[in-house]
C-alpha cells in the first residue's frame, strides 16, 4: 500500500501540501489561449512558469497552455496526464538554497509523434491550433527542429519530416508542417492567424521561424504564403534559464521535500530572463502581460539581447562543456571548481563582449560576473554531455560571429579557437549526440593520427563554418595551433598557457 510520502502529485494531493507554493492560477478556470510545441523541461521551467505567474498576477485566465510533444516524449505526456497536468519547479541558488512551486498553467497535453497510431492526436492538435481562442503557438523544438540549413537558412528538402510534410500537407509530422497546416485551416475558416513565438536559442529566431513557415507554405499554396506574409507575426525572443536534465536523485529529493511523488519535476536555477519583441497579431490583446513578472520585458528589437546571451552565456557554456569533458568533469559546477577552467570561461566572455552593441544601461562586465556565479551553482547537476550535444547546430550561433568580428578587427580569439579544438577532439573521440555525428566521425576516421589534417577537415564543413571561415587561412591556422597544443599538452595546460598570454 502507498504511504503518504509516495502519493502521486495531482489536484487532490497538491491541495493538502504545505511545502509546495501554489499561485492563484491553481484555482482559476483556465481557458486555452496558447499551444506549445516541444513539451520539454525548458518550456515548463520558463514559459509555462512565467505564464502561470502572469495569470495569477493579472487574474487573466485566458492563457492556459495546450502543450504537445511531436517527435518524442510520449512517456512525459502520459505522466503529466496522470498528474492532472501539474508539476513542480524547484528553483535553486547559491544564496537562497531551494524553493519549490507548483505550476498549473497546462490545461491539456498531447503526444503527436510520427509513430502515433491512426494520426488521431495530430488531427486533434491541428483542430486545437485552428480554434479562434488560440492566439499564440510557441515553440521549443531545438535548432534541428526547424528543418533549416544552419548556414544558409534554406528549408532542407531532404529532412525526413520536412520531406514528408511537403508530400503529405494534411497529415504533418514536423512543427513547421503543423503550423502551416493549422494556418491553412484558419485562413479557410476566415480567422486571423495566430502569432508564432519561437523560444529556442537561435539568432533572429522569429525571422528564422518565419523563413521556415513561409518557405513551406510557398511550396504548398502560394495564396496561403501571401496571407501569412501579410497578416502573420513571428516575434523574436531571448530566453535564459539554466535547466539541467532531471536525475533520479533530483526526483527523490523533490519527493522527500514535498511528500509527493512528482515524475515530471524540474530542478533549475532561480534566475530567469525573457526578452520578447512586441510584435503580436492583435497587439497587446494578442498576448499575456508577461512583463508584469520580474525578468520579462517587451522590446522593439531583441537582437542585442539575444546576441549577448548567445555569445556570452551560451558561448561560455559550450566552451565549459567541451573543455570540461576532455578533463573528465561531468557537470558545469565541477568544471567551475577548477580555477583554470573558470578563468578560461571568463576569458571567452571577454572575447565576446567587444563584438556586442548593447542598449544604454546594459553592463556586460556585470553580466559576465553574474554568469560565473550562475555556473558555480552547486545545486545544479548540469551535465557537460547535455550541453555538448548538437554542437554542429550551436557553434555557428555561439562562437562564429565572435570569431568573424575578431578576424575583421585583427584581435585575439584564442580561447574560442581552443573551444573549437576541444569540440573537434570530443566529436572525434567520444559519443556525442549530434545530427551530423555520422559525417563528423567519418572525417575523424579518415584522419586518425594527423591532428592538423583532422582539424582542417572539420573546418572544411561549410554547413557549420560557412564558406568564409572554411577558407580563412588565419582562422584555420589559429584552430590548428590550438588543436596541436591540446594533443601534445592536454586541455588544462593549453588553457593555462592561453590565459597567461592574454
């Protein structure tokens, strides 16, 4: 028989919990206003939490979230249904320890994966997206979910899901295909389009989402593409919160602290930031008042903020992951306990800072200091392997524009070059998840024992480095030099020597 401590989190058991902080949203009769594609931990710890707090602060219950996984994650959807779509977020900080809150902004959850039988959930999801009350469709589907070439921005016709959707537009499997199909239904029903809100770590994520949607629509129905172009909205956003993958230890700790079993629990840092381009179908009436929550702001131009985050936070994060993996460290906090690696991460931010043009009042030195503190959070078990995944998709945004700036200005980018060398070493010697893993491992196999040629062959991948950097002699020589030093001396000695020179 279950004991009290092992009862599952749901509406009945949450009602009696004295350790979980609930907002007024818990008691509001929420109406769906948002469909979210990509029901991962980040969305739930960030947008779902902020939307929950917003509805509680404004007594505006029309922004409930219908969330769906469309590639994987059927088990999570089932677990959320068993918990009445409730879950907890435990926020951690070096200063304040742990705080647990209940999130109740999800009103429905669906799994509409490619192997879902009879396409029933796909059709149900499409029908929901076409409802008049749905004013926003938001996305956290990672870079590879958009089906775009990361270097050119062109739709990848040979992407399996994109290829399927171009030939089966009424039963789409990709996020972009679902959006195009739902917009087609809305046009047919004489409704306004919904706003498409990308929340992924991609530069100009709104513009890139617009590119993907319009390119697919253009192939399928030119009138639809014209309608989307005229009436649609694709705001760009910058999102920031460190949300590590949950562990069994985390789940057990949450259970011990709350007295309830939450199989969908999240543990993340207390910091959160969301900068949103204020460009929504219907203006202010077409979005929640998210900016009533600390850390959220609507702006005219998101680009300075997203570039700051991509080049300084994400750039340093990737650097910590690849160099830390080579040193045998498993988490970011472990890496940051080693002063050489902490100093090197700070230098990566120093290399990125002069490449940014920020609005008045933005202090990049303070931002860098705050990032170091966040990375040192001992309560977060943020795995280096998790951050290291999909590097072929992340490196162009996180490092390469900084490199281009330094090449144009004749200045130093030696720490980022060391990061690229570390990435090449990781991809050549470890099992790192990446959509280009097969191609990159074939390159590594062809150049075993020759570090210089191996490095040049990786950089020759123009889908990652672009035609410019793939042929830039100074860039190639700088990375080759780092790669050879790494091979001869090891990662820690390499980083120490580079820091000494700066």
